[in-house]
């Protein structure tokens, strides 16, 4: 499980590093505008996705709640598409983990 977590985490961080762009371009003539990077928001969302994927395999709800929280924080930091995806994925895997988890663990 730890290996799966780090594979999803590393792959996601690599993808947002390679394909991530700037939030906005500064405009010439109208004055300098400070440009905020979306990397922290997207990185939090990738960590949230990692927790959601791992949370599907556990009965504990803590990993999925962390995914929901990180997706929400990522949304408010600027990841307007990836944040809600993380929250929805975390909720879905929460139910999957709670429904399938007890059947997969003998004696629970």
C-alpha cells in the first residue's frame, strides 16, 4: 500500500511539474501584476488523490477525510478543476472502502 501511495504521489507531482503552467501572464503597460503559481494547489490535490486511492483499500476513514480536506484546500488555492475531482474521488473511495473493506478482512 505504501508503494502504491508513493507511485501515485510521484507520478502526479511529475505530471503537474511537466504540464503545469502559470496562473496568469503579467501584462505589459498596465503595470506589473504579481503572478501566483498553481503548483502548491495542484500538489495538495495530488497528495489528496493519493490518500483517496489508498483509502479505498482500508476500513479507516481517516485517509479519505484527509483527501477531502486536501482537495478543498487545493480548490481554494486555485485548482478549480482538480480540487472538486479529489473531493468526489475521496467520497467515492470512502464508500468503497467501507462497503468492501469489512468483507475483505476476515473476522471484522
